[in-house]
């Protein structure tokens, strides 16, 4: 009896425990959300975490052919690559000089773009500048085009005999530009500055617009002269936006490849990204891994600083009031000069480069403006005297292969990442298993911290050789698609998460209570409501993918050439006109694509920049 | 409709965290218009969502009739889509991509109701709620009040046995709110639906509910008819939460002094109630009467002298602020007061209108004297 009485409660407790477990499993897993969450977790662990781990491992693993130098068998552990990249006699060329070049270019670009962009933002946001609305769109254009478009334009103008092939315009007209003007630090800095100025205009302009004019009025009422108001009230409140723009530009400069490749290479002016590229092309994966890790580390640190600053600036959030800065300052006699200034910036950063590029593709000899010198041969000509290009670029099958590759590779990757973004958003917002949602949110954001070129290096180190059941993917389109997807995930998942957050639980729960199961709710409620977000989440990455270079330059081979790598190859062979034509095609797609998306989704580029 | 029974249900969002709902027992019977009332964050919405199946239980069980729909210790969970209830959200949660008709017949389509019948039921519900002319519009084209009706229509179309409403009137303006209250009362009787309604608005609860469950900090404080809640509050929380202007609480014992406490103590002595059993007494503003003459004071009332410090007309009602030995009392009357401010007066409260609470704040039964008097009066 006693025994029975003792076992009975114990049995009941065990049963109740089992039931509780059953309940937990049932409530947490009763819907596909959890299973999708697990699948996504595995996919992103493989697409994002594993490549980076492989890269880290590559930097300490003895590579094939390095056994003797590293003093260890292939596959063993070594510090050889770190010491070679950081402390050996060649470290200066491999790492330290590129690092100092990268830093000086970034600092230069930041200073120029902050001062030019800051002034323009103020002119556009707060003054009676002529044609203000037109400028507000026109001055953003450089951001929509690939940055090395401008590098090519520069080279077309200022090229000298340092590089073979066609002459530059100035050279052809009898003024050979000096090296410092033609290549290296000066042009790279100027071009990057012009390319990132729209960044400042957008971020700073947004902050200005949100600024509550009552804060300013209060200071005025208390007797502060405009100068004091600017210094003591406006500037401190604008500081977070300025800091944020600074860090973002820095992070972008860090991974910048195209401009430095086009303008730095002729004079051996290496930055971290080009040094990484050289290490990879000269088959030094270990050293490349070390450089990639360094780029990644600097990127992560700077963005963490930014996150910190943004958090600090949240303290100012109370600023939001009803009053906005609609009031415009009259420029008075400066109205015309200010407009001329804005026009000049537009001319330098958009008008001139595009004009030069376009002209260069219809001129036989550079710098000769006689009518007889103009031709459409480079676009649509036949029976030309070039070895590799008997026809104009539009009639070249290689171009159409590249167009096809671009559309399929970038398109497929964008569709996948857009849909995965919505799924990630759904799981992050809905999952009952908190660990899954936290992991997904963070892992999909991680590539944002890693410049594309470092990420490409990580993919190369993972997929260059067969690993387990996965064959070597190098040379296939698949590796490009996967890398691109991972690279786009931060934007896609952010878009997805914010769309799902905005939607909230209510509409879906209402359907649930009305009797709709999971699939029904997805098809009838969630996806139709999120249609717009899905389209934007696919198209925006698509456009930025089309003009992307740094990922492709490492992972693409001639068979998988996309438009950007194709134009770079043309440039390497000194087919200037052909290269420029291809870049113009890319620019046109990027520009009109962006406009179309903005129109379609009624969004603004500026909204996408923040968040 | 079978009875919905919540048996000792608890909900906590983290393992060691505070309970959003703790140990709640509640029965909703057929035809109830049950109102969950409490301040924000008291767990009333969580309770409603647990009934709908949108939140899981941490402890306890929910049964509908004989059927267990949710019980952690038994491992039973019936998902919301199988519970056949209706839920109207505070945000209305209309589907923005569907027309009003699309919103309304969604549930019927899911249930594979034939087209003719669907048409007929949707039309009937829309007519009842006066939204038929908006059939082909989208939710964003409707005003708040109209959206509210669509949200109701959407749920009523499937004719659920239980309708759950989560603060459905809080986003409406005052006039619409009154209109919708009448509407809800009509729906309750017309459709014979059992309704569970969540609100933080005591007037909404008092005017609509057949029974009110008052909650605070995840705990059920009292369940009863609106009269029970107002006239016989189970504890000080309920007494203070319900009523506007709020009930006057006079703290007794434990060093509480002043003329007001003395008057209350004198009253307790006279009633034969031992002072140490009472921690405080509560006086509803409308039960406080004033007199100019001491001779007009009834013998067994709680009474004392006061100064009338302010008269606040609210249109049809007057709130009188009374000062007594540095303390304040609020009285209210719907008869225009014939006193002036700063006049020295006497107040009195009939003995059966004095709410007594023990030192822990729980209600004490009315003293024998007053009970007998009430019985006699009845």
C-alpha cells in the first residue's frame, strides 16, 4: 500500500512532465514557422557563417606549396601568413602601405564630401536656391551610378603614357597630364568624394528636415544671434547625422575596389581591396585571408562605433516636435552664386563624366572634335580592324552573354534574397523560439559589416575546393549567386523584418481566429499585403547588384562574366571605347531602374539609407 | 453555448519573470456579456488572447463545455483556428488588400459555405451594421467608426458562439462610442452571442456588461454584476478603480489621525464595530450629504463638520470639494447646490453607505444594525 502510494504521485509527476513537454512542443512547433526558421538558420549558417569561418581558418592553415616556408606540412597550423602580411619585409607593400593609402583616401573623401555635401544639404533643405527641387534629385544621381564610371571618365580625360592604348584627351591635345593628376591618390579621392556626396546630402538633409524649428525659435526668443543658434543648437543636434555619414562613407571606402583598380594600378597605388585582389590573383590565399580579415575587422569596428553613436543620438529623440523646418532662408545676393555652385557640382559629378564617356565611345581619335572623327562604329560597326572586336559592342556576342549573365545571376540572387528576406522577417517577428529569431536577425545582418571584397575572398576560400558533399563551385554561376545572395541579405532581411513589424500580428491573427490555417493565411493574407515590400526587396538589390563589382571581380571567370567584370576585362585589354560603352549601359540600367523602383514603390532613396 | 471555464490559468512570459496573469478562475456562461475590466497592463488582454488560443498557458486549463481546449499539464492545445470563436481587435485588423465584402465573407469562404448562402449572410450582417453601401470599398477608404463595424461584421458573419472584443471602442470618438455601445447591446440580444469584452473604461463596463471581472496585476479582484461591483466592492482596489469622482478613502488606525478619522472612529464605536478590525472606510461622493444645521444630522450616520472649499460644475452634476482638518473629501450631487464656497457645513453619510475595509483592504460585511435596516427597508 505504502509503496503504491509512493510510486503513484511519482508516476503522476512524470506523466505531467511529459504532458508539459508535449504541450511546449505542440505550441511552439505546431506551425511551419518553426521549421522554416530552422531551415533558414541552416541555410544562413552555411552561406554566411561558414565562409567567414573558412576565411579565418585559411589565414592560419598551411596552404599547398607553402610547406617549406611555413615550416609545417600542408594543412598544419601556422602564423606564417600573419607574420608575412604584417611583419615581413614585404609587409610594407602587402599591407601597411595599402592600409595607409586606404586611410588617407577615406579621410580625404570624407572631408570633401562632408563639406560639399553639408553645404548642398543646407542649400537644398533650407534656402530659396533656384531650381531647388530639380537639384534635389539631380545631385543624388552619382550615388545611383557605379563609382568607377567616374574613374573611367577620368582616365579617358587624363590618361598619359604610363598606360598603353588610346591616348587621353588632354594628352591628345598636347597637354600630357602629370602622373599625380592622372592616377593615384588625387583622382581616387576626388572621385570617391563626389560619389559619396549624395550620401551626405541625403543623411544630413533628412536630419535637417526633421529638426524642430521651435528649438531654434526658442533660442532666438532668448536672444541668441543666428551664429550662436547655429553653433550651440543646430550643430550639436546634427552631429549624430554627420558622424553617421562619416562612418558609413569610411566603411564604403574600405571595400572600394573599382576606382582604385582603374586609377591606382598604373602607378602601383594599392589600397587594401586591390592588394587583396593581387594576393588572390597571385595565388596567395593565406595572405589574402589575412588582408580580408583586416578589412573585415576595420569594417566591423567602424560600424560598431556607428551603432554606438546612433544609440547615443537616441537621447536626442525627444527632439521630435510638430514644427518642422519648412522655413526657408532667403539667400539674397548669394542666391545666384549658390545656384551656380550647385550647378557646378552637378556638372563635375554627373554631367561631365557622362558626357566624356559618351563622347569617347563615338570618337575615333581622342580629343579631336572634328565632325569626321565621330562614328557609331564602336557601338554598331562591322568589319573593324580590332583583333578581338571585329564588330561594334552592341553586335558583340560577348556583351549579350554578359547581359544575360547579369540578368540571370543578379536576377536570380535578388529574387531569392527578396523572398528569403520576407521569410526571415516573418520568422523573426513570429517565431516562438527566441533563439532562432535572434540568430536569424543577427546573421543576416552580418554581411553588412563585411566589405563585399572580403566576403568574396571568404567565398573563394570555402568553395574553391570540394568540401564534403559540395563540389568546387569556383567558375560556376552558382558561387556568384550564393555570394550575391548573402551580400544582399542585410538589406533584404531588414526590409522583410520592418515590413512584418509594420504589418503587426493583428491581421494574421484575425484570419487565424476566423479559421484560416498557416498556408491559407500566407497565401490569402500575408503575401498579398506584403506584395509591395517584396517587389522593392527584389528590385533594389537587383539594381545595386547590377552595378556591383567587388564581389564579381574575385569570383567571376570569363565564362561567367557579368557586365561589370566584362567592362573591366575590356579595360585591361585597352579597348577604351568598348569598356566605356559597357559602363554607360550599366549606368543607364542602374539609373532608370532606380527611378522606376522609386516610382513604383513610392519610396525614396533616402529612406533606404537609414534604418 | 457551452460554458467557458478558465481554471487556475497563469501566464508568464519568462521563466522567472512576473506573471502577466496568475491563478485566474473565471466562468463565462451562455448569454453572458462579460467584461474584463482593469488598468492597462493588468492582464485582461492576455486573458482574452488565451481564451482565443493566441497565447499559450503557463499553468491551468481552459474548457469549453466538456471539452478541454487548452491545458499545459495535460498536453492539450486546440489552435485558434479550430476554436470557432470571433475576435475583434483593438486595431480592427481589417485586411487592407480585401474589400469590405472580401473581409466579411473570408470566414464563410473558409467554411466552404455555398455562394448563395454566403451572399445572403454577408448582406444580412452588413445591413444590420449599416455598412452595406461600402461593400466594394477598401478599409482605408472608411472612417474609424465604419472600420469598427466591418471588424464586427467580419466576425458576426460566421455566427460564432463566443465573441471576444479587445477594447473595440477605444479608438472611437465620444459620440461614436456611445452609438457603438448601443449597437453592441443590440447585437448581444439580437444574435444571442456570448460576449467577452476587454476594457479599461469603467463606464463602458458598467453600461454594457451583465457581469464584470475586475483585474489588477494579473489577479482577479472580483466578479459580479455591475451593481455588485459598484455597491459591494470586494476590496479597496475595486472600490477605488470604479467610480468617478473616485471613492473617498479614510485611513484609520496605525497613527492615522485628524478630524475625519475621529469622525469615522466615533461612527464605528456607535455601530459597535471594534476599531482594530477596520483599516479604512470608503465614502462614495454621491453618498455624502451636507447640512447647514447640526440638528439636521441623522443619528446613526457618519458625520462631522467641513468647510466647502470649491464647487465644480460639470454640467448637470456638481462636484463639491470639502476640507476637513487639512484633508479633502469629494462629494457629488445632481441637484444644484445652494451653498457657497468657504461656508462651514456639516456632512453625513448613511450608515449602510459606509464601505468598511479590514487592514488588508478586504471588504468587511455591513454591520448587523445596517443590514437589518436594509432588510427592513427592502
